[in-house]
C-alpha cells in the first residue's frame, strides 16, 4: 500500500497538480522562446517546428522565467502555491516579497525549477497517456497493428500481448516521475523559499512590536480595571461604615453610590475599547483612550477625600502625553486606595513649565501596607510610562507622607 500511496496518494496528486501549474505558467515563456529561436533555426513556426526547435524554445524560456521571478510578487505567489500543494510545513516558508539580493536569487532559482520541471512533466502528462492507451489497445485492434504505431512497435502476433503490460509500465513510469519530481521540489522549497536573514530580522522586529503592543494593552487593562475595583471597593466600604454608624449620612452614601456608578460606567467603556483592540489583533492606536480632559471625572470617582489642584492649562498638553498622564494619575489613585486606608489624597498637576509635573501625596498609614509577593506592578507601570516619554518617576516616604512625583518633558 505504501508504494501505491507514494504514487497515487493525495500528497502525490497535489504535487503533480503543482507541477502542471508550473507547466501552465511556463507557456508564455515557451511561446516567446519559440519566437526567438524559430527564425534562427529555420525549422517551421511556433507550433510546426520539430522537437529540436521546441527544446531550444524551452531553453530560451528558462532565463526569461528567472528574470520574471525578480519582481516582488513572485515569492508570495510561489509560497502560496507551495504551501497549498507541496506538503511542506507552512512555517518553513518566508512571508512577503523577497528582500535582498540573495533572497531574490533563491526565488528566481525556485521559480525556474518549478516552471522548468513543470513544463517537462506537463508535456509528458499530455502526450504519454494517449500513447500508452494506444499501445495497450494493439492486441485488440488489427487496424492499430497495421498502422504506423504497430509498425513502430514492431511486434509480431506472438508478442503482441506484451504491449498491454508495456503500456501500463509507461503510465507507472509517468506517475513515478511525477512523484519523484514533486518530492524533489518539496525538499528544495524550504531552502529556496525559506526566510533569509533579512526576513528573520523583520519577523523578530514584528514580534517585538506585537509584544510591545500586548504589554501596552496589559498596562491599559491593569490601570483601568485595577483603579475601578480599588475605587469601588473604597467607596462601598466608606458607605457601609456610614450606614453602620449611629447617625447615617445619606448624602455621603448618595455621593459614594454616584461615584461607584460613574467609575463603573467609565471603566466598562475603556474595557470595551481594549477588548476591541484584542479582538482585531491590532496595536494600541494613537489618539484613543481618555486624557487629562477626563481627569476631573476620574478624581470625582475616587471619592470625596481626593483633592485635585491644577496649575496651568491642561489643554496645551500634547495628546500622547495627556493620555499617559491620565493613566499615571489613575494608577497613583489606585495605589493610594490600596495602601492609604481611606486617608486624604492630594493630586497636583503643574503645566506651566516645559515639564508636566504630577505630584500625589497621602499620609503614611499607621501600619505598613501589605505588599504582594511580586511587589505589584502599579509603581513599575508608572515608571515605564514616564520613561517611555523621557521623564522620571519617584515614589516613597517624604516628610511623613507617601509622595509620588512624576516629571515628563512636554
């Protein structure tokens, strides 16, 4: 069964089809080659010349095919056909047009090999089966035995039945040649159509960009959802403590519930935006996401014990810096909500100079805050955001308070 599958299995049939496709693609080059060599050999026209003329036309068409393969679309088309029909792992091929002289030369080599071998095998596929069928019909047709084919075969009556297995052997030889040629092309495909050093470098840069995009999306999710959960937890806890007291302050509870509603509504919108990017598989786009114009709503949602002071016009802050500054304040408020124990938090933004200064302070708690085993990602994310924009971020105790100071050039 294995030899039968090797000659007539699905993989062998697909490779045979791949070779026939190469023969079809070679037809224009062969016709141009015929126009070139037929007048030189004076051996008839394009379709009436002898075998020698056809072979010379074939030889003249091969360099024409090699030159055509230098165009950018040659490798993507060849890779698409080889991936579908050659039975080679898809990840062993390069993507996109060939970059560099070596890659273009290898593409030209593959294109010439594919079309040259395909042309020969396509010719054999067209000519040999009818000839083999006629040979196998010799024992059953006296007219064939007296024809040119019978005289060419030269069989007398005693050996005429040998034409039957001879015809079958011709068909098997054709299948074997197709299988062997297809296997040869499959072995050469990764070497000739595989990634070059320039392709590997481009793929590495693409993976790095995708990783950076995923990291940015992870920061967006961490900052947005983490802040929302911390703010909602803080507001709900404060409202519960007021309700548990002797004199319930319904106005405070109403403000806390309003802040919870605004925070969750805003966070759901941001979460939809980030998840939309993930579904599309795209990078974090420029010009999207909240900026400093949404800062008052952010502070209001953090609770009544957060005070905001702004010096200068925030509208003059560049858009990219505005978005990153919003996220820095958001993460700072989240950090304060986790560790300050409901203490007052002051937020100051100074946009009057060539640097945007963000300062956040809250009293140090009586007991040191509980830290996570990995140290958390909030302050680390703030430092990363500031560093990407050429700024600095410092955080730590100062004068009996916890202070976060960020400076970013505008």
